[in-house]
C-alpha cells in the first residue's frame, strides 16, 4: 500500500504540474469532499459491522482524549523547539506546528495572521507532516503498537491518512483515529489563534 500511495502521489504531482486535464481528473479535483465522504462512509460501515466496538468506545470515557491531548502537546512543544532552531518567532513556530497536518487551513489562516511567507511555510510544513505519515505509519505499526500510529497523522487521522491506519492497525484503532482527527481538527484554528494571542 505504501508503494501504491507513493506512486499515486507522484502521478498526482505530475498531472498538477503538467496542467494535463481530462474529464476524470476534473471530476476528482472538483469533488474531493464527496470522495472523502464516500471513504468515511466505507470506514463507518466497516466499524459498525464490528461487534463490541461501540461498547468498547463507551468504556474509554475520558481516555478517548489522551491521544489527541498528547498529539496537541507534542506538536506545540515541537513548534517551540523548531522556533528556537530556525529563529522563527515563537508565536509563528507554535502556530505552524498547531496545524497538526491540516495544511490547507494552517496555510490560509497563518497567511492572514502573519503574512504570505509564514503562511507558505505553514502550508509546506503541514503537508510534509501528512506525507511523512504515510511512510511512518507502517514502520510504527511494526516497531511499536497500533495506537502510536495515530500520532504522526495528527488532524489528518480522520481522513487522508486513515486508509494507512486502517491497513496497518485494527478496527478499534480506526475508531480512535477518527475521534482523534475530529478533536485535533476542532482545535487547529483555536490553537493557531491562541499562539498569536499569548506570545
């Protein structure tokens, strides 16, 4: 699956750079949300078919917030460290890291708050996080445990990186992955604004 993902990414980049267009490509690019909803529907059906998953989810209670909390804190600390290494102001470094992989929102929001240059860095940084997740998830699943596969994905664990998590983990982890993505996605705009307010 990793090889297929890389090949699809390279073909996609080639099509985008070349400006090549046809009916199928236009249909895909104009309806990415619908494709995402179909993916989520398929995941939901698969989760719903697994006996005991919802019961197990109710057993977690507050524990369901542990993974997103760790991801948020880890991303924030990573932003602080990278800010010191690169001499980017602290509010910008932490805001970029607070995108947690949601490159489209992070890039646009930070561009408005700090200018196009920092917005571009935010876009590329969060895009790289998503791309690296595709390579890291199989390795992490092999060397550590299923739950740790959610961490590199950040906010994307409910959508773009979900197929990789689905492939290399189990249904229980997929449920937590979707919930994690929802929680992290909710906090992305909040944290970005907060970084510029408190620093």
